[in-house]
C-alpha cells in the first residue's frame, strides 16, 4: 500500500476540511492507496501514521496572508527530532489552501507550506495542470480557476455556507491534486525501495515513535 497522510487545520466554516476530504477522494482513487485525514488538533494521536507515510499533504486556510497559527504550532513540533534527525527525508509533500479573497495572498501560504516541507527534506509536488479561466473562452467552472501552480488555491465566499463554498471547480481541482500526489508517491515509493540511496535509512522502516517528537531542547539534553 502507498500510505498518504493529510494534515490540515480547519475552523470557521470548515472550508479547509472540505478541501482535505476532496484531496483524500482523489488520492484514494489510485489503486493501493491508503489515506489518513489528520486534523492538527488530533496530531498527537497519529505520529506513527505520519512517520510511516510515503507522502504527507499539508492544508491550511490563509489567515492574514499566512498559515493558521494552529497549523504552525504543528510544524513547530517537528523542529527537533523530525528536522534534526531527518526522519521525514524523501517523503513526498504537497499542499492546499483556501481564503475568501480571490487573491488573498494564498501564494504566501503555499510558499510557507513548501518551505516547511523543504526544512524536513521532503520533495514537493506542484499542480499538474495549467491554470484555468485564462481567456474569454474560460469560466469559473474551469479546473484550477485560481491558476495556482505550487498547490491548490481555493476561494470560498465569506457569506456562503460550506455546501456552496468552495465551488465545485475548486473541489474537483483538489481531487485532481490528491490523485496526482498519490500517483507520484506510489511511483517514488517503489523506486525508493528498488534504488535506495545509502543515506536514505528510512526507506523500509517507519522511524520515530508514537509519542510527540522530541523538541530541540529535549534532544540536546540526551546523553
């Protein structure tokens, strides 16, 4: 099985969770793929799942031009054992975000997610299709209507309920991105095992423990 974890923060109206479930559906459409949805509030229950994943997909709403504080709190839990000991090196990564504004500085949020992945030694997967709605022949129904390339950029009107926002085109874009990442993760996982690098010590085992990763101060106190 190819194992994928989707770690996301969602609050307010649940728009990010809607996207997370769409990414999950797209990934699960790839044969032999197992997907686990993990809200950041429950991350301490899923460390073994994260350590064992072939791919981890990050999701956060764009709040004031940045990732949500609760999502950053999750990332900072990695800034010790996972980061320093390279426990997640060569895992596939990708991301998605949503804001009420059409622009909303969503790119800044995706850039932060990609940097978080790079800090952990992960390999980022971009959107596989071009942007939609580029001309008079396009429409709001086009996939990737926000023309995001680093990841999924969705938009949800602030005065619409979750069943209407984000719109179907953004949901389908998220499904497509989840499907693409699952394909890449499957290909990479097979190749990683067949042609393992001498530094890639975790190709066939899940490092880490079920408890929260040790922080940097805790690591420095170790004998």
